[in-house]
C-alpha cells in the first residue's frame, strides 16, 4: 500500500494533563523536540484552559513561547471558550482545536456546557480564529459514550458535526474519551458524521481504556479516515472522566500501520526511545506494548 496515514501526536497535551508525573516546562520542550526528531509534524503542544481545572497545562504559554518555530511542526492549542481562544491566538498557536461535547453529564463537568451550548460557543469563537487566519479544527469529546450518562445518541454527534462544518471547521475529530468504542460503532458513527458534515475531514481520537483502541484505529482507517490522534507511550487520560486511562500509543499505532504497508513518516525506533525516556522523567512505566517488546525482530 502507498496510502499515507498522518498521526497527530497528543502526548504533550492530552498525554500529560492527567499523568501523575509532573514535567517542568523545559522537560515538556524536550519531549516536543524528541517527538519532532521522530518525524512528528502535528502535535497538541498545550491547552489554554483554567489552570485551576487542569493545573498541568498552566505553563502552556511558556511552552508555546519555547518551541522552535524554525521546524516544520504545526503546534496545536486546545481551547474550550473565547478566553482560551484569545490566549491561544496570543501564544501564536499554529492551529486551534476547539472542544465540543456530545454528552450532557460530561459536558457540565468538563467545560460547564451542554452539547448545544458547546456548539454555540464554537459559533461565537470561530470568527475570531478565522479573522487571524489560524486553521480551526474541533474534537467532539465523549462521542462514543458519556461516563455519567452512558450511551450517546449518534444524532447528537451528527448535529454537532453539522454545526462544526457551518462554523468553518476544517477537520473534526471524534473522541472516544473514555475508551468504550467498538470497531462496528466506529464505522457506523463515521458514516453518520460523513453524511452530516461531508465537507469536513475526519480524524479519530481513541483511548485504550478497554483494550480496543488499535482495533478501532484499524476500523477507522478501513472506513477511509487518514488522520489518527495518538500519544507517545500511551500516556494520558481525562481529569473529568473516571477511570479514563491513556490514549492509544503512537508507537503501537505506527507499528500496526507500517506492518500493513501504510506510510506514517514517523521513526518507530525514535518513538520507542522517547517512550522509554518518558518513563524516566515521569517516574513510572508507560503502557505502550512497543516500549516493552520493541519492533519486529531483526
């Protein structure tokens, strides 16, 4: 196969925000540099949210000020509201990823909004982002299940996708924030969202809480999705979702895809080295399989 699958590295943001370890700003910048040396060209480098709610992202302004802008990496900032968007713009983010929410219970705890209110906020903030010419993407969190309310209606997800398209979002991620999706559900939701927002590129964001993340990545790729979120080492989780463990590991995704003949442009050996480095600075083991087993035997 010659098809390219692009990986958006989310370790520096979604990976670190709920990890028990605490990295200094300089260690975060070293993490980002190591990922760039492994070939990463898009990554979530921080988020502009309340430091009281997510204290591990409190230094995102300093992180964005410290990244090497001469490199070809696009540094993505996450935002939930107008204040966060303005801070991301001031920090010269290369892309702003706005968070929509598909579940009432999670939405109220994560960002104090219902699904409809999160879409209203996007419609309010989008003109600010378009005015300064920064690419706008969005993630629909808990698209496959809400930790407080249970099942999420696919109609709600489809409606959010349609509103994101009207707001001028160029790329939309469907987030399995609590790791409950199955491959069949993934295919079904991709089909619905593609009908509701046909002009928006899709990206998928899976957590491996229940061991199905790689299968879900495979289902998404088979369904035509070309962009996957992943976190080096499999670190991460959401502070507002009980038992939400880490993201699918970047090195595990790269191994699976490249063994199948897809191209990712990433250096598997350097990703594994970075995962092992993370264990030393975080002070605990990481969950990825490749960091333990290595690549295909030589």
